[in-house]
C-alpha cells in the first residue's frame, strides 16, 4: 500500500536561517516561504531529486508545531509523509491494523492541495506519519 516518500517535514525556530542553510550550504533549490494559516505554519519547500523537505515555522498562536519546538528548541524532524493511492482505503486499512488516526479520522486538504491524514506516532515507531493521496 505504501508508496513514495513525499516529504520529510522539519520544524524550525527560524525559517530564514533554515532556508539559508539548505540553499547556501547544501546548494538546494528552495521555494519562497508560503503561509498556511489553516495549518498554523509557514512552509518552505526544499526540492531534492527524489523527494522534498518541508521546513515548517510556527504561524499564529495555535500552531500545532509550537509545542514541538518548545521541546526541541533547535528544531527537528516533525513528520514523514508517504504517498498512497487511495486515502480512504489506506485509513481503513490502518484502523483495521489497530493504528490511531488523528483528528476526526476524515482526510483534510494538506499543503499540496491533496487529501492527507496523520497517524499517531506511538503506532509508527515514535514518528508522526502523514499519508497523502498522490
Ligand atoms: Co506534511
């Protein structure tokens, strides 16, 4: 069922500094910062030949990554995202396997305009795991 690695999301306290690290030190192609108020983050996409890195900075008071950054003040890997062909079938398969789907269990439209779900880190090797319908 699981497909390509769509992205690895890294929460950062300073998006400009993180962008400069990827652009200048690593020589990566980076996007302009994109505010995602619905998701409480500002994101920069780092384009790699085989996948993407998403640099996430908190946006607004209720940012879902604020607490993560309190615990990880230098930033850190926040989640990984795998592609699936059918998000509903994937959700049902995960539930049947005993995994916890976060929120109300209904897919939300993610940063790429595609349906996504998040799975509880305790069920996935301590890693918050996003599924995106590709
Ligand atoms: Co993501």
